[in-house]
């Protein structure tokens, strides 16, 4: 959160929490202040309050952004309807301006998604790929059956198709080579 309003809210939260648990000493000199509780407890309380303020702020900001985006989309729709009925340069310029604003908002959203994705990747590593690689390996071991050797051609039979192929081979009687289990 790079918003200056958010930074001011967090500073106020820290100041209020410090004054709430302040006991003795110079409140401006943080190293020589005595608190009513243990330092670790104070730190946990401070984190909890900052988290609470942050969640509240982000929900309110998200709601405001969604309302602004919805209003822009509605304005663009109205301007396009007006343009269809009575095209003028003023309406076209207004429509283009609103579309530019909407595109900038969407670009900011995409940048935020990329930033969070990159941060998540650095924190958690490449877990998704590992998970899907293991899942694919496990499912391939479970779903493939051994090879069928028909005139030197190898055919992989999946479990869900196994009954079909075995019935076809038994009906036609063309299978000279037995199923080879690997």
C-alpha cells in the first residue's frame, strides 16, 4: 500500500497504541519508554491493531475503486448511446476520455496482480508447478496400462479404455501377441 492516507492511518494507530500502553518516560524517545505490558505483548498488540486498520482500509478502498469503475463503465455506456443517437465531437471526446480513465484503472489493477503474483512466487517458490508435476506423474502411473505389441507397434491403453480395447481384440481375434506387462 503506497497510499499516503494509509501511511497516516498507520502512524496514527501506532501513536494511539503507544499512548494507550505508555507508563513512564519520554514518549518521543521510544528506546527509553516504559510500557504497561511486556515489549513482546505490546508488539503483538500493535501488529494486531495495524492488521485491523489495514484490512478495514483496504476493504473501503476496494469498495470505492469498484464504485468508481462501475460509474465509469456506466458513463461510457451512456455516452455511446448518445453517440449512436446524436454523434458530436464533444460526446466522442468525452467518451474517449472516459475510456482512457477506465483503461488506466484496469492497468493499475493488472500491475497490482503482477506484483502480488511475483511476491507470492518469491515467498512460496514454484509450488504450483511442483504440485502439478507430481500430480501428472502420479496420474500417468495410474492411468496408463502396459503396452500392447501388435505387429511391432506400441499402443498405450488407458484404464478407462482398457475394457473397450480388450473386447475388440477378443472379438476380432486378430491379436496374435499377448499383452505384455512392463
